[in-house]
């Protein structure tokens, strides 16, 4: 009908000599009727444009993982079958706290590793060596509040001993008061502890180790102390206490010389291969055999 008259706008849409124009009009009309259908495509287009311009700059745009409900590639059927960030079969979703926006990969990494020890039923407590103001401690505690979480830190940052040790082991200069803007009370408030399962272990590690801690075995340990001596001592302490299948994450393997050296030195004669991860400061993951 349209192709016969050829003059009214309706005819352009329903037939006529310009199929490409007609198809374009049809798309526009569809878009006007239900713009929601195109949100994902528009999002992807914007992401392509922005990452094309900023891709190699100091900040770049990273999509959320496909299992994140806000991912442009989110596939609810996959998540329904396999659980996504959650544990299959659990009625209540576990809480996933935010980290700073540039540490989204690290947030996902820590959650998925914790999830893995829970799903595989690896027994044992959780620990974090290097807590500072409690951001990653909060992430760990709220995702798995059912296990004891030991938080080891001076709660007053590096001291003169840290400076001297780091200089001796790596020659890397560090400032004595780094990370001193915190306290145990501040950390416990920031973590918003939901039960009696969080145990602070204050003091200079490894001198701070208590009898209770020495008797524990672990399923998941996050070592984030930046410097050679505490990281190496952390590996010496936690590695033998990690249950088979348990996971040790050392942060800053691709950022701080002390972290790199401590891991490489300690793991040199161990059967596990430390696996480097692409989060901002390059964590390394060790799964105990
Ligand atoms: C990078 S911060 C931890 C950040 C925290 N994990 C986060 O992401 O929110 C490093 C922490 O390691 C602690 N630390 C370094 N050496 C230590 C030692 N020998 N004993 C206890 N704590 C230590 C510092 O006090 C500091 O709070």
C-alpha cells in the first residue's frame, strides 16, 4: 500500500522504495515505544566509546563481572543455576560490601575466593593480617559472618621497627607513620561487627600472636601488610595452619617490593604455585594442597 502512494510518512514505514530508510524509521519507532529494550545496547555503546578514548589512561572503565546484577552482560539464568556471587541453595543472600571504586576487581576476587572455600566445605577460621581502617575486613566479615575472623594489626600503622626491617630486607624506604590514622575502636565501628565472631589481635606481628591464634587452623587468610618482614612472617605462621583447599591471598605482589620478595622467597620450596591476579595492586593467590 505504502509503496503505491509513496508520499505519506506512514508509507515510508510500511513499504516504499527506500528499504534502508524504512528500516531505520522502524527502529526509531520501536525505540520510542520501548526505550528500555535498548538500555543495554546504549550502555555498551557508551562503554565502547569511553574505553576507546580512555582505555590506556591511568583510570579505565571496567565492566562489572557478568554475574553482577548490573553487568551489561548479566545473564540471570546462569546466576539462578550456579549462584553467581551467592551460595547455591541459601535462602538469604550474603552481604557484599563495597570497596573503593578502583578496587572492584579485588572485591570480586576476595568474595569469589571466600565463596569457593564455603562451597567446598573447607573447615577453619578466617584471618586478615593488615587491617588499617577495616575496609577489606568488613567485606570478609559480612560475606561470611559465621566463622571467626581474626584481625591482626598494630592498629597504629607502621612503626620505626617496620622502617628498619624494610630497609634491611628490601632497601625500600617507607615512612614510620604510614597508616597511623586508625585505631582498634575505629576499625570495629567501621566493620560493623554483627556477632561475636570478630577477634582483634593488636600489636606488632608476629610478636602479637596469641595462644588461641596459634592453636587455630584456617580456611581463608588475607595478608595485606605491604612490607617484607610481616608478610614473610605471615606466610611462615599461616601456611602450615591452612587446611587443604584453604586459600591464602597476599595483596600487593605487583606493587610493593617487600610483598613480591616475601612471597617468592617463602614459596620457592613449596609445591603450590602462587597465582598472580589482575586487581589494582596485583594480589597473589595460593591454594593449599
Ligand atoms: C595496606 S594496610 C591494610 C589495608 C586493608 N587490608 C584494606 O584493604 O582495607 C597495611 C596494614 O598493615 C599493618 N602492618 C604492617 N606491618 C605490620 C606488623 N608487623 N604488625 C601488625 N600490623 C602491621 C599496618 O599497620 C597497616 O594497617
